[in-house]
């Protein structure tokens, strides 16, 4: 029977997923269980949940494919992911976020910001930004999984996407965040094993570590003229400093995602799921190793795929995806490499790894969209209310539908761009305000509000009218002005976050300093709730 091995592996995987989702359902009795998994998750589970939510098919397929085009320079993103996304995030943001969230008695990221600044507007605006922009990131994750399933099983792309989405919808709908975290532990283990086997077999097929990298370095003379003109110096070297490709790799991929992770709402919620700061410290090593292995493998294999395709077909990785007259597609590099270079069993194991990566990330994304729509934007929502739990599940279906429709409309080679867009938007709109909420007691509600608004508007204007990659995709500038972008180089390829993030920080400080008297110089902390009071000692 064709794909018989896959069906057996898939049956075991889905059986375990259903069981863990059921356990999550059995232990989800209140909105607190649904929103933050009861606030007593083991640090090992929290670290795996954080890592698997952070690393998805967008990282493995999208950014792995980007490494196939731009080379080992993407390993700087791995450095940023570990140092910023794990160490700084856990030590400087996670501990204080968990403690303050318990003091304020909040369950979501928008609720956290709104309560910290005593501002319903901040909560509503941030929830709206998340609900409207998160489907773009979720669509990128869904596309990554569907593209691989399309190649591995030779089935219709739309069918692949629907299969992915429906499986995720089922267990996040019933299990809430507790069900999500239970499954993340399983999925992280599958991802880790799958990526480890992939890295070993890749080096084995290409002659070993040293030989593989020497072969990759020798391909520098084959860099296409179009890429060389934009600064590409080979797959083992950084792009030419200040060139178009250098700006894309450094400002969009490395800084956009590497810094943007600090203000990811779906990751900030993970800090709220543990009972004390010691649990966050215990999660550091697990999270760091996981991120190193996942992103390091994806980016290394993506770059080395050029050696394989050149030896097999005389084409570079991107050119090899142009099958049957189709246009080259960055998002197909990793799926094509796996299906052509690996044995059947590893092809199916990697499919489960991607399914696990997609499910862990999508479940967190759908969960966040749902809580933003039905909890943060619903003035009647109450903690512990069964009706709130019901509406949260309705919101999950809404988020699923929006994501699926968007995924069907996005163009090829979009995964890395869409991911960087969401990370850049979150960094610009939330990071200065979020940092000040934790470390600057004299920040004012007005400062936080105008920082968030100015950054959001600046980022959107730059994306739609200045930065050429996104402006060309959305077509708004073309529609109004008849051109792809209103700017000229280098502004057309400097990532919008490089401009909007400083704008956000400057506005935050300037407006706060001007309004401190009217805000009584300091925002008083909210009184402890009963739940927070009982856990106060755990946060000390």
C-alpha cells in the first residue's frame, strides 16, 4: 500500500495527540486553565512549549529555504535566537512578566499591558493589532507544513493545508493552553529527533562535515549574476556590507526575528504558566539547546542543499524548485531536498516533525487570536466564567477560518517574509512599552499609548509604501500611485522595524516625560488579587 509506513506512523502520532488533547480537556475547567494552563506548569514543559511555539515550519521550511538562497549567514539568526530569544527573554523579561502578571491577576498579553497602564484602550488596541496581524504569521506556518506534505505525499496543496489546519483546530479547541502545552512536549521531542537525524544524514550524504562545507564554499563562483549584483558573495560568507542582500539578511531576517521575539504575545503568555521565577531559570538550558538544534540544523541543511542539487542535477537549490516550468519558490527548497535526498522513513519522520512544528505553533497562534477576540475585546468577559471559556473556543474557530483563507491567497516564497513582518510589527508596537512596563515605573499611560500608535502607523506606512518586498506583495502603493514603492535605495530594502522601533522608543520617552505630572509621575501598581496574594511568595 502506497504510503503504508506513513499511515502507521501518523496513526500513532495522531493517537497520542488526541490522548494529550483529551487530558488537556479533562483538566480545563475554568478560563484560567484555558488561558494560562492553570499557572502551575512544570518548567521543562514550559521550555519545550516556548521553544516549539517559537520554532515552527516557518523557521524550518521558510528560513531554511532562505538559507538555501543566502547561505550560512542566517546562522547569525540562531545566535540571536539563543542569546536574545532565550537568555534575555527568560532572565530579563520572563521573570518580571510572570511576577507582575500574578500581581495584576491577568491572563493574556493585552490584558497585562492594559492592567499595567490602567488603560482599557491599550488593551483593546493591542488585542486588535494581534487579532488582525497574527493570521499572517499563522498562514506562513500553515503554508510551510502544507508545502512539505504536497511534496512528500504528492497530494493537492489545498488539501494538505486543510488537513494541517483541522488537526490543530481540534485539540486547541478542546484543550486550551493546557492541551497545547501537553502536546508541545510530545511535538518538541519529535522535532528534536527528526532534525537530529536530518542533520546527520545530510552530512553523511555529502561526504562528512568538512567535505560538505568545502564543497559549499567552492560554489561561490556559481552565484547567479542577479544575486551577485545585490551583494551575494557565496553561501559560506556574509553578503557584501551595506548591499541589498546584506540589509535583507541582517535587518529583516536576523534583527527582525531575533529582536522581535522579545515582544511575541504568544511567547509572553508562556511565562505566566509557571508558578515561580526559579521555574523560568530552570527552563533556560532546555530552551537554549532546543533552539540551537532546531534553527542551526534548518539553516545549515538549507545552505548545504545547494551542494546536493548541484551534484544531482547541475542546478542550485532555488533553480531546482522550478519544476515543470513553475517559477522558483524558496518555500520548496527544504521539502524538495528531503523528498529527493532522504530515504522514505526519514521523509515521513520529517513530515511528522513538520506536522509537530506546525501544530505547536499554530495552536499557540489560534489560542492567542481567540483570546484577543473573545476575552480582551469582550468587555463582558470574566475570569473563571464558563461563558468566557465557550466564547474563547468560538474565537479559535474564527482565527482558524481567517488563517486558512489568508494562506490560500498568499503568493509563493512568502513564509520568511510573512514571519518577519509579524515579528517586526510586534517589536515596533509592543517592545518599548513592554520593556518600560517592567523596568521604568515613571512611564505614563499617554507615553505607552502614543508609542504603540505611532509605531504601528509608521510600520504600516513603511510596509505598504516604502519597503519594496512587502509593498510589491500587498500592492497598495501600486494601486494608489502606480509604482511599487515611493522610495529609492537604500530605503527600499532597509527593514521597516529599523525605523519604527526607534520611533516607538523615542515617542514613549518623550511623551512620558511631558505627561508625568498629569499621570502623578508614576502609575500605581494594581492591588493583589486573591490568586496573586496566594502566589506572592513564589515570585519572590
